C-alpha cells in the first residue's frame, strides 16, 4: 500500500479522534492526560498492523485459481513511497495466461530456475479500477521451492484496513490530550474550587 493510499485510509480517523476527545469531557481528559503517550503508542501499533496485513479494500468477488507461475519481475520505484510490487505470468489449469500483480513478498524469486514452473494457488481481484491489475491477495505455493509457503492481504471492504483509521484516531487523540490537557486540568481545578465538597 503506497503512502497516498495509506494517508487516505487514515483520514476517517480524524473525526473519530475529535469525537472521542469531546465525549471524554474535561474531567476524564485531565485524568487521562498524564498517560497520553499510551494512546500514541497503541495507535501506532494498531495502524501498522492494518498497514502490513491489508491492501486497498474491494467489493469485487475474489477469483481462486491453481496454476503455474513464470517470469517474475519487480515493478515500481523504491523512491515512490511504497509504490513497488511484484508481478508474474500465471497460467491457470485449463485457462489462459494472465499477468498477476501483488504486494505479497514471495520467497526465492531471484532466478528463473527458482521461480518458473512453481504451482501456486492464487486468489486475485479482477477489478479494473485498482492500481494493481489482477492483484493477488492470497498466495500458496503448492509445488517447487518453498512448498507450503502462504501469505495473504485482507481486501475485504470491512476488513483489517479499518485498523488504520482507528489507529490514527488514537494517535491524534494522544496528541490532543497532550496539547490541550493542561487547560483541562486548570478547568477541572477551577470547577472544584468553585464547588468545594461539603
């Protein structure tokens, strides 16, 4: 997932963070404020989990096929904020060859002798609007080198990508608690001074 898509996925977390901040109220915020860094760390961990285990969500029906893989290549630019991916030619059993693109890292792809002719089970998205064409979201190596290897990325519309806006919301909440926390503490102190317990 590249930088622009990651930031776009995080944006829904902004209103969520402000909603949590205001719903907590000044008294709770003043109590939580010394622990603002916990919200920051938790948010980073949740967002990174979503980033590394998901891809751009899709409503298209995944296609599952078993076949041989050939002609592996790296594409994209390492300088382009995550715009790199892998591609290979896939020949499904009883079907025509298609080009598969994926952000799943496959093992031992350095030479054609290591990669060509492997049997793979591939789950891919036939969605013409995606940046990657025929994007593989689940790959299992059934024969050849590294048999048994399996990796996947969640592309469900209500899947793991939601961890990114939720994580970003906690990061932003931590920042808001840190930035506005002193004002909340003063406000609570003034309220308690005006209304002393009897």
